[in-house]
């Protein structure tokens, strides 16, 4: 996470991105465990810190995160994980430096297109 230096105003977004990358597999293999719940609590704190930036730069990621927390609260782990993965993907596009954000965000998924 060397991109997220101390003076970087986007550091909270890089931290959020990292937490999502780590938490998603944990939710898959250990839902409901105390450690998983602690990680969700830490993610909620980071989302709270990043809410202003996300509301401006990536409101759909913020909406996915909030929906993910709601699903987690209801004990719907698969749905929660799906929302967190969606937020991770949107943050990945936002934080990429070599591709303009809006062009990448609206690209169609080619692997599902039929060639016939």
C-alpha cells in the first residue's frame, strides 16, 4: 500500500480497498465468526471516514457498502459479500491511475457476449 502515504488525501480509499480485498474471502469461509465480525466493524469505521469522498467520487460504491452492511446485519452473508465485491470493483476502477475512471466504469463485459 505504498500508494497510500501519510500525506495522501486518498489514503482512506486505499485502506478501504485493501480491507475489502481481505474481507471478502473471510466472509466466504468464516461468516459469523468473531474475527469476521471484528473485520466488518473495522470496515464500517473506514467507510465512515471515507463516506464524504465516496459520496462525491463513487456514490455507487458507497451505496453497495451500505447495502452490504445491511445484508450482514440480517445474516445474509452471500448477499453481503456480493455487495462488498461490487464496491471493491468500483474502488479498483476509481483508484487506477492509468485508465480514465468514467471510460472504464462503463465498459461492457466482453467475456459473456456470445460470438454467434
